[in-house]
C-alpha cells in the first residue's frame, strides 16, 4: 500500500506487480473526509522486454492498459500544496479520464472542467470557466475546449496532432517533427477585463478579437490568421504618462512566409500620432525583425513644468536580440515652463535650494532587463 499526507490532504493506493502487470487500485486523494480523486490503473511491464529494447520496448507490449480516474471539486491550491509548491491560479477541477487498449494503441479520452478560475494576484477580477475534451485513438490526439468569462465572448480552441509514442521512444520519428493543427477564435470582446490584471492601467475602453490557425510542426509552428485591437481610450495610473486614443492595431500571421505582419498599427498619443509597420519573420536561426516606428508630435513626458514631444523615424532590423535601431528623433512643439528667481542672490535668509526644475527619480519599471544587444544609430 502507498500513503502520503500533506496537511489535511491524504493520498492512498494499493499497488501490486504480478504476471508482468502493474496494478494500482483503490487510488484516492482525500481532504479530511471528502474524496477529491478516485480511480485505478493497470499498465503492462515486462522487465525483460523493456531491458532489451529500452523505452521503445514498453510500447511493444501486448498487455492491456486500463486507466480510470475521476476528480470532483479538486482545488488547484490544495493540489499545489500537496506537491509543496504554490499555484498562481485558483479554482476547482472536475475531471473524468477513461483509457484502454495497449501501450502502442491507446483508445479513450476524457473531459476536464475547471470552474471559477482566477489569478491569485488579481482577486477582484471575476472568475472564468474552462472546459476541455480530449480523445486519443488511431495514432491521433484530438482536443477541443472553450473558455468563458463574464467580461468577454467565449474563447474556443481545437487542436489535432499525431500520437505515436512508440516511434518517438525508438527514435524513428521526433515529436518536434509531428505536424500540428490548431485553431483559436475569440469574437470581438471588450478590453475591460485587462484593467483588472494590470494595475498600471486606470481605465481602458476598446475591443479585441482574434482568429488564429497554427500549422507546421511542433518544433516549427506556423501561424496564420489575424488579431485586431481597437482602443478608444487608455489612461494609465501614472498622471505624467501620455493618454492613448483612437488606437487601431491589426496583426496578421503569414503561414507561407512564417512571419507576423503589422498590417496596421496607429495610436493617437495625447494628440501625437505613432505608427508601426513591418514584420517579424521566423527563419530557422531565430526571429528576424524588420519594424519601422514613426512618430509625429508624440508626447514623451508630461509635467506641470514641461511637456516634451518628439518626431521620430526609427527602424529596428536584424536578428533578435542583436537588432540595430537606426533613425532620427527630434524634439518638437515642446514647452518648458518654470518661474525662476534671479534676484536677490546670496542675501542673508535666501534659500540655497535651486529653483531649477527637478526630475523625479524613480526605480526602473523593469528590475531585470532583458539580455538585448541592440545597435544604436539615432540622429537628432
């Protein structure tokens, strides 16, 4: 028998090995008196076959596989605590899994329903629900699911990929070379939900939608489809930060060229215009950037004593993370306002403190900067 306990969670099971078969029955995970997980499993294991053929030998066995598991109201936090870790996501899981067959030819599937999902770091955001179904059989694994949330339209997804563990274990084929087909669809939904996850955002009004297809292989996926974002108004919590209005973004995936194209990217930043164009391609040796950023009277900083605006024409090109940033930046239509006392100077009782504007020192927003090696060639 097997037993383990962590707090009020207790795991128990009875296992035996007989006639080249590992059997585990009476498997339970309990919290106090409530059973969270129950089931049984049976897996063939011929030590002689596995010893001679290695991992691939396991999938050459003809013994019957039986897996039957069921969970009810299993809290993700409790499951993480049992593993001596913490879960960033809160919620409960109900699951049913039933698989039979042989190690080489499995058949079956299951369903997983995760309820009241929410980030522990965003307790004020309404929870969402995720439902997933999967089936394995005929050398294929198929999965589909839907995520629902009160603030967005349902997000649906579906994926299909080969399931050939014997070939992967023997080295005949590589899992990374397996073709993949996946789709993700989100109808136009409000961006209000983002506000709850980002404390830096005070208010946001807008919508987003996506319709994406993933093809290629597991190791080299190709993305096709489109992501659209429309922001009517975005105000950050920092009062000195510029405000975004009338922002329209359309990003399209090009599966044939293995690239992500900025089809449209326009943002009105406190009266100034910023546009972004270009693409990011994905050759075999890593991402390749070709992005152009243009600004016209874009507000860089706002303060009672000054407003700083700039025109810019920048190009970021080259392999990530060693791309070169080339172009020009020039201040324009900026204002600096400060009343400075010139007289009297040095008289008794005058303050030694300078009346010149001071720049507030703040810790960097990114404490651990990314390892980038951009080359800079920016002219005024």
